[in-house]
C-alpha cells in the first residue's frame, strides 16, 4: 500500500528540499529498482547508493520511461533540462528517507502488525503463520526473506488497505541497525525465535546481540518467546513487564506448556494453558526445528484469537518448505527457476527480477498458478499482466481458475489449464529448448511435479551455490577498497569449482568490472553463454589467437617472444588487441622480469597494435605474516617496473597487484584494480575476518544404503575400515571421482548427517564412501549428508589432509550438478 502521498508530504516526512518542477500528481508507487516501474507517472523513484551502483545513474533512463519524481542525495545536481521536467527531493540519506516514508505508511495501517526477529526460523515462521492465519484473515507478509534495512520498507509498501493483519520480519547483522527497523515495523505482537551461538562480526557479545534484537519489541503490546532458551529468556524477563510476555516451554509454569508426541512423520502437539485447559493440534512433520517453529505459530494464532478449527485447517496444509528461489539446469539446455513455493504478488516480483538477471536464452517462459491472495482479483491480475510486460515474458502457461483472467489482460499467446494434473497430461517436455523457464505457484498446486519433469536429472551429489552469500562476500571486499578501484574477479577453474557461467553472470549483475580465466577455452565458454564483461586470459597459447580475436578475449602477455608473436599476428590481421602485461616480481611462474624491461619498452613501440590494457604483478605470500617483507619488496619493485613501462606509453593502463589476501593486508596498494579470487567463494585466507564472509557452496549427497555390521566386520577396499565391536555404516553416493579427496580415508574426513558428525570409515572409493553411523538412531537410505558447507569449514577440512581450501573447491568434478539459489 502506498497511501497516496503528495510532494509536500514527502518533504515533511523526510525533511527534504525540493528542486525542479513541482507537480501535484499523487504518488502511489515507490520504487528503488529501475526495472520495476509499472506506473511511471505516479512513481517516486528512490535513488539508493550501494557498494557499487548509485541509483541516480538511472535517472536519465527513468525519465525516458516517464518518471518525474525522484528522491536523491543532497549532493545530486540535476541538469537544467532535468530540473525543467522533473521534481527532485534532496535528502541527506535516501535510505533513511525510504525508511521514514515506510514508517509513515505503517502508522496509517490500523490493523495488527506482527514483528518477528531472532537468529533462525524467522522466514519459515512468517510463512507458516501467514498460511495459518489466512484461514481466517487476509494477510500481508514480507516477500521471501525481505528483512533488511531496505527489505523492510519495501515489505511495508506491499501492505494493502484490505489486509487484516501484516507479518514482517526483521534481520540485522550489526549493532545499531534495529532502531530503524523498529521505527518502521512498530509491531503490536512480537515473536522472538531464538538466538544462534555463532559469533557474529557486528556484535561484541551474545548479550549485546540479544539486546539489539529485542529493541524491535520496545513498544509491542505482547511478546511471544520460548522459555527453554535460557539466555534470551533471561534478557526478555529482565526487560519486559510480565503483562507483556507470552512464554511457552516444555516445562510447566508458563502461559503455554507444550508436549509433543511423534508418530513417524506426524506429531501431536498438546498445549496446556495456565488455566489448565488443553488444546491439541496435529502437524505433518516431526523434526525438532520444525516443531519449535510451529509452536511459535500456534501460540501467535491463539494469542490473536483465531478459532481452533481454523488453525488446524491451516496446519493440515503445511509441509516443511523450501522457500528458496533456485536456479537449476533444465532439459535441452534450458534453465529453470524453481519457485514452487510462492503465493503472492510480492514473491512473483522477486522471482521475475531473478529471471531478468539470468543469461539470455531463446525465450522467457512463465508457468504460473492462481495467486492465492485475497483481495480484488481484477487489480492483482492487472498487476501480473503489467509485470509480465515489463519483464518481457514471451509465453505464459497458467494453471488454475482465477489465472484465466489474464486472457483479456495480455496480448501474448497464453496456454491455460484448469489444474496441475491436466497441465502435466498435456506437457511435452521436448517443446522446451534453450529456454529460461520460471515455475512459480502456490503450494497447493504442487508445482514441484512440474519441476521434476523439466529438470535435468539430478541424483546423488549436488553442489549448491548460495548467490546471496556470493553478493555478501563481493560487497565485503568492495567495502575494503576505494569506490573508484575496479574489481577483476577470477573465475578460472570453473569459478573455483562453482560453475563459471552462472557465477560470471551473477558478477555481471553485481557490477564486477573484469573477469579472468586461465585458458582461452574458458573465456570462449563464457562468451557463448552471453557474458559481456571484459575477460582477461592468464595463460593464452599461440594456437588460440583466432579464438581470442573472435571472442574478444584479452590475453596476458608474459615474455618478449610471446609479445612478438602476438604483435605480428595483430599486424597481419590489421587489428588492435588489448593485452595485459604480467610483471614477475618474485612469483617466478610467468612474466617479464626486470632484465626484460628495456626490450619490452622497445617492443611496445614496435607493435602499437597491442594496446596495454593493464600492468600487474602477483604476490606469492600475501596470506602469510612471515612473507610480509617479501610482499612489500614485490610491491615496491612492481611500482618501479610499471613506472618504466608507463614512460613509453601515451595512455594510462590499469595497474593492479592484489589478490584476495592482498586486499585485506595491503589496502594502500590497491591502485586501479584488485583481483578477487578465493575470498568471493567464502574463504578468508588471512584469517583476519573469519566471521565476515559467508560460505558460498554446500556439497551434498545422499545415503545409498545403511548396513548393520557384526563385530569384526571390515569395510571397503584393503579392509582398511574396521568395526571391532560391530556397528552401523552408511554408504554415500560420492567418491574421489566426484572430487571427494581420497586423503579423507580412514577417519581423516567426516560428513554431517542430521547436523552430527559421521567419520569416514575405510578408504574412499571412486564413486562412494562409507561413514560410521553406529550411534545414529534413525537413519535411512535417501537421507542427506553434507560434505562441506555452512557447518563444516573448508579450512579445517583442508588442514586435516594437508592441503588448502583452493584445492578442495576446484576438485569438485563437473559431473556434480551445480544448483544456484537465493535465500
Ligand atoms: C588466481 C589468481 C588470483 C586470485 O587469487 P586468490 O588468492 O584466489 O584471491 C589473482 N591473481 C592471479 C594472477 C591469479 O592467478
């Protein structure tokens, strides 16, 4: 909901200053994204400044699309033409202004607002509570995990006047952030989920983290929490009066005393209230985390006075859900975006945005179910139609009854089916060829069946890449350097194992300046997949000169001989080739040494066809203290050598030296560009900022078989594994051919099953490995095992077998499917 605002109102709310043309048009939409403009004449565009991009850069384009109202930073100076046609509201900080507008909008929503925070479970509790409450009310909620300083304001703008309750989540990562979110959300009812013990960069201590999070509930009327988590409970009880607190626990003596009785996949939940009345519910799952989350949901629904039968009705449709928006390889070179858990317009926008950022394919296809959103359908489907137009969807397949309304609203070819069953009966997967397909639908349409039909078979082992974590890490390094310093990202070796095309594409949308690959072939692959960023090739060979030219790849030149060969090639073909010069200051791998410099200068004059795009050197020990002096020596020698080369150039090439570790240790040498590698993929090799990066990849596999073995049994080749007193093993579908290092054999390695460690037993085989699960109670074929990921540090694993994280990452075989997601 954006209550119609006027310019004077915005000026008052934000203490802004108006320049340019005053218009009296009411503002009914607020956008921060230049690609999501639906009604330009009524849209206020807020130009945010990010680590890389400045929203103000889009103003000329947006004016072309008809936008006339902009909220900008106070140093923004419109051109005389812009001033003539548009209104600019200048404020000290546009992000703060966006938050102020959201807070104002929130104040005008008279119905209950539920605020959720804590370390884990926020999003799932929000989604489940939304599903349960929607049995009785029209519910607004934040899309996906929109819980940040910008996500929360956007969530508020999604609340409409017909909603009867709103659920918003708040996530913070450092001290001082909750204040702003509190002033926007102003929850009437709060839910505090729990607190993780992990050390977080932004907080001094666990107490500080809890206190900061609790600020959200400063003015709440009621706060729901679980008393079984002693630390937060203590803080809550010290801070909030008894009358505000709604506690639940598995112990007696709280407002709700809970007990669980699980039967296979089902659980009966019994709530004993303090007036000794009992309530019984049943849910279709039994794992501990889900039970804790659903108990918060139950207590919240009861606190809001929802009818018991309606609550149970809502629970009957729940499943443990995967909320993530996932990019998967599809059949016939198609790419699938799996959004089979989505039920509203806000979620659809997020998914379309993700779609628009993917590599170009033959056509964009949207498979969409009815949106289970109450409220005026004409308006909702009208917006769906506008969205499909602005995201340039080529073809729509609609499933359901309401979706039929689209027929009269869009001029595309539409295919409509009344149900998922009829759609599947008529579906010929072969019709899709090299397409980009977004599959998005409400839970009840069970679109996972559609995804199953259209995805490339994925079995056993997958490498999941978290694109949000990649963004987080990229921005972490951007914050370490000057905004003007460029970033070249190393995507050699299949982007350190992560999958070059998807990662390169994501980097392109994040605003990386350059990419680098090891060999020409890798660059060709990227170009064929639609990557447009400049690409440097570290180790080109003479045989690939034609490819370099055809695919606009920029070779590194590292010796006088190579310079000449490439120079003659350029002369013969009468072309210019941008090149990069590798200056060897101590690596002694490739590169011009000091004694080559005068010859190099002569060659530069001789072959003006070779245009020096950059000059660089590479540090040999930037990650280690013991090499500090040598690193400085290298950097100083590089400065001298590059000055010599520059003396014969009439133009300025880019100068760069730092890799990931160098960015952290030698920021004064960042020069024009840095070369980011391993850090982007979540490993901070200097160890100085261990908690600041997020792990990007999770390698997962499944259990193929579980065996009970008698005392004395041996396991695997050469009888290297033994169970002297008998026990239980699980065989996993991953082996050294997938990149699971054979050095993990015989207890050196371990995997995580159900969050617990299971050590490798015996020798790792080519396609399988056995782990000891003797003390696991319930474990069966098909269960998941994590090889590395969030809870298993790559550094620790690498240490165990005497190698480095680089090797573990890049060893993952290409036969392991890569799946990408936004969480
Ligand atoms: C691989 C590589 C990098 C990146 O190194 P990281 O340690 O992964 O950051 C930088 N420069 C060159 C020349 C490289 O080969």
